[in-house]
C-alpha cells in the first residue's frame, strides 16, 4: 500500500519535472523557429538591390530599402548622441556624488521611465517636438528613442561604477588626484567594458522600436535629405509593408525583418561576449 | 532625470482635456465616432484586458514551468545556455513578432485552431462566431510568446534566491524532488513570481506593434475570442497621425494617459513584490 503510494509520488515527481523541461525547450524553440522562418523567407528575397535601391511604386517589381536603412542609421546615431551622454553622466552622478534620498528617487524614476510603453513615449515626443515644428522629423524620432535609451544607460552605468573596488578609488585619492580626476582616469576606465555593454544593449533595444517612430519620424518613400524631414526607418517600413496587400511588399518586409533581426541579435551577442570575456571589473 | 519623469507626468495632465467633456463617461461608453465627435474608450479597454488575459493564461504556466526547470533541475551550464537564448528572445523587436503573427499565426488560427475549438465547444460564447484569423485570441497568443521571456528570467532569479536550506530540509523529510519544489520552494518565492507576472502584464498592456498587426482593428466589444477587436495601444498607433480636431487628438492622448498610469501602477507593484522576496531570501539565508 505505502509502496504503491511512494511509486505514485515518484511518478508525479518525474512527470512534473519532465513537463517543466518541456516548457523550457518549447520557449527556446520559439527563438529558433523565428530565426529559421525569417531566414527561409527573407533569405530568398534579399539581394543587392535591397540595400542600394529606393522603394519602387506599387506594382513595379524590385526596388529596395536603401532610404530606410540610412534613415534608421541616422536616427539611431542622433538618439545615441542624446541618450548616451545624459544616461552616462546621470549614472556617474548617482554612483559618485548624490546623497541617498536623491539617488533612490532618481533610480525609481528611471525604472518607471523604462517601463513606460513605447507608444506613450511616442505621444510625448510628438507633443514636444513635432507639434511646435509642425513637422515630422528625424529629430523627433531620435528624441523619442533617446528618451528610451536614457534609463537603460543610466541604471547600468551606475551598477558598474558601483562595483569598482574601493581600493582603486582610495589609491587614486591617496596619490593626490582630485575627485573628478579619479573618476575620469581610474574609475570609468575600470568599468569601461560593462558600460559599453550597457550602451550596446540599449542601442539594440531601441533599434527595433516601431511604435514611437510612427508619429515622430513618420516614414518616407524617398531619400530624406537633412534631419528635419520625415524619415523612413526599417521597423516602420516592415510594419507598413507587412499590412499592405501586395505580395512583392510582403517579400520585402521579410527581407527587412531578417536584416533588422540579424542586426539586433548580433549587437546583443556582441555585447554579451564583451561582458563575459575577461572580467568587466577587476576584482580586488 | 527627475525632470524627464516629471515632464512626462506634467504633460499628460495638461493635454488630457476630453475629461471635461465626457468625464467618466469616456470610460464606459462604447461609441467611437470621430465624425460625430463622440469618443468612448470602453472597446479599447475591453480589448486590452482580454488580450492580456489570454496572453497571461498561456504564458504564466509555460513561463513558470520553464523557470522551475532552469532554476531547480538543469545543471548550471545548460541553464545558462538556455537563459542566454531566452534573453535573445526578449531582444527580438516587436515588429518581427508582428510580422510572424500576420503571416504564420493568423493562417494557423484560421485553418487549424479555430475549427478545432469551434466544433466541440462552439456553443460556448467565447468560441462562438466566425473567425477571420485576426482577433483577441491571435493577439493573445502573439503577446504570450512575447512576455514568456520576461516571466522566465525574473522567476528564475527569484527561485535561485531561495536559500538551499529550505530545499535540503524538505528533501531530508522525505519528499520527492517535485514535492520539495512545488510545496516548499515555489511558495517561498510566490510573491516574487507574482511580481514577474505583473511585470509581464505591464508589458502586454503596453505592447503596440505586434498587437496592431493581428488584432483586426475593430472597435467592438465581442464575447467571442475569435472576433476582431482593438486595444488602447493599437488605436493610438493607427489613428494618431490621422486625428483631425483637438477633441479627437486629445481623446487619443487621454487613452495614452490611461495606459501610462496602468503600467506605472503595475510596474511599481511588481518591483515591490520582487524586492520583498529577494530580501526574504537573503535574510533567511544569512
């Protein structure tokens, strides 16, 4: 009797544990499914023209997304120029200078900002940048994406700076370096790898964002000159092409999806290897 | 930094003025008619809730199961490798999920899942009616795939922070491995796991692109999960650039405000819950 019960309990144990394994593998399989499907569908429709030509009018075959690729690059560049310094300096401030109460308020605000849905950030950028200029522009898109980069950069800069051992700090001070000099020449270089990783991850996250760009950078069928015009970006192009009724556009959406996914995953993997190779912060 | 957060808040308060015209009615009426300047947000709120509910219904068991496997069962090397892939999964942009949603999930819904559920359970209101492939169910499935990585990562952290003693004590009392996991470790980490679910819910509520692409974009309240619907984030994405007239625009902005406050609350709650659990772990372990 008790033997049977024991066998039943062991069976339940093994069965449920096996089920959890199945759950884990199903979740990971999804990633490979996405990759495989995109490779299969995008790989067949990607070619040189895709990178070099402008979109063709509806009905004509061929054409590419050169303008969207350039546009994405422009907006990401501008967004990093805006988001990275603010996030980085904010992180330095939090880790080195601020008092406790202030720090926890800023930290909490950054975490909340990080959790704000991207579309709401889009509305914010729209009313701040688009409305006054009465113009969709690369600036507005970059503003929205930059805002999303700030909290990520800020929090991780702070984390990594804080994990720099005290000895290094005290050593520099003992040699007579000023506070600023200590930070600039000793502490930041020591945490360099970690901060680079954080910036790359932030970049990868915003590179795929679509929602805030819909009504800030808007999109454009042509090359956009300068920074103050509506600008095409890869994610928005994927969206418009995917919901369009044309087969040729669908194929291009797949190709663009493949390029975007490859970009994001490569940046991610790169960032993680930077972090894992060597130790990010010298241990004392 | 503080300024950014304050600005977001300030702006929202200033720009959401249809409250004056519709007041509380904004949330309980279901007419959305830009031409007549009638705006009621109920269909969008309903749609957002239903899709998120479907998503959590699928994602929670799967995510927690996977987290238990990673934290309790798998050897560290396998666990870390799988976690690496799951982190990558979390990094996939949402348009890509939408793309796959449109071209893979929608046809599968229409040809496989809908007939399979409609035949035996068609008399239930939630499975009634024709299916176009797009709708609450489809959006829910896509959302589930998107939030699973978050649930797994956070739950795994929380489970790993449960002190060893708890586990060893349970095993020493003669429980099987599953019993020690399910009756000791999981209850210990319960609040933290709840936190991860709230975090996932906040993501699901605010997710825009993938949902916009598969929800069907119809501002209606339908009992059937196969009917097309609309969510808050999707209506903002679709109609914001076309909004003519201040009232129209500001109604959309008010929807944005609702969304913001909702995710704000959920995120705060999630953070507190996760913090409580990890602290409990370090106290008991220390």
